[in-house]
C-alpha cells in the first residue's frame, strides 16, 4: 500500500433521492464522520438537483461533492446538458466520467470520455474516470485488453503533468448493481494492470526511463461494494478506495465503508 496514494471513498447516488431525501442522507453522512480522524477522502455524487444542497451541507464537514457526469463544452445550445463552469461555480470538486451506465445507455464512447477528461482538467475538476469490461468480454478473455484500451483512449493527448489529479475506477460492468462482486484478488490484479497501462502509455517512445506516474494515481474498485466485502478489497495494494453505488444510498452502510477506508489510512498514513 502506498503512502503517496490517497484513499478515496466515493458514493455514486445515480438517479436516486429527491431533494429532501438527499439532504437527509448528506446530513447523516456529515454527522457520522464528525470528529473522526484518519478519514479517507470522502466524495458524494448526488443527482444534479441536489448538488447545491449537498455542497452546503458538506461545507460543514470533511466530505466533498462530485457530479455524476458533465458535458465537455462550456456553454451553448445543448439542451439538458450541464457544463464544467456550472459545476465549478457551485463548488463541485469531483466529476465521474465514462461510467458504464453512461456508455451503455447514453452513447458515451472512449472518444467522448477523452473530451470530458480534457474539459474536467481544464476546469480543475478532479476526474474519476470509470473503465471496466462487460460479462461477454470477461468470458471471452478480453478483460485486460478492453480495460487497457479504455484507459489509453482516455489518456490520449495528455502529458504526465496534465493528469496529476486523475482518479481511475475499475468497475466491471457485470458486477455493478448485480450483487456479484469481482473477487478481491482479481480486482486488485486489474487495478494493478490499469496502473501499468498508465505507465506504459507515458513510457512510449521514451528511451531508457520508464514512467512511474501510474504509481501515484489512485485506482478505485467499484461494483457491488458493501460493508461486508470492502475490507478485503482495501487490504490489497492496488485498490486505493471504492466507488460505491447501492450501498452509498444508506448512511449506515456508507459510513461502514468509510470506516474501512479509515483503517487503510491508519495503516498507510498519506499526504492530504
Ligand atoms: P453498485 O454500483 O455499487 O450499486 O454496484 C457501483 C457503480 O455503478 O458505481
């Protein structure tokens, strides 16, 4: 486990929680972490309708707010879209990009993830880029090649310097919302391979010196993370945190996952 890499516990609320329910959940999380030490970075990603309330509630605690998606353009005739400056002006710090549900249901591609990543970095939003294989791809032995391709496509056009704040989440599509978790050892292996892909990407064409930038990038695991399986995941060296869907909708469960993150921080104190 690396002292340099942050532990991040992020909750992706997806299309859940009305304004009132979201306020209640955010407040319970903030209350639950009050006065605690060794906390991991905690990020909640409510729907757009609750970003403003969540930001106000989190400003009193040690938790930050992220958006679940954003457009890559700044403004214009793009009905229904939300731009990076709109998020920044609300005090949003993180943005999830390329979640498999965006890829599956809303036409997101490796190319549009790359554009969104560029926009996020230009506006100083911390990007959480999601990658992961489908069940078919896993069963055909394509996991590593699919994930490598998604990572490399997201990084296209960037320098090592550009991506210093990047966070990557490995989320096997077949493990999302299904209750089927990827075995911790296997998740760790793929997270490690994501790290090497980042190193390879920036080592290409460099004579004799291999890039080590991947060693400083937090790689999270997501896909049916629960209080009962998170500890074994966070014990492994390449899994730096969790991107949590279903279990982030109940304060009690999310707080238990944060607690597991705190144990990791305690074991490997890290730079803030
Ligand atoms: P899940 O979702 O925890 O409900 O599987 C994870 C995600 O989609 O980020």
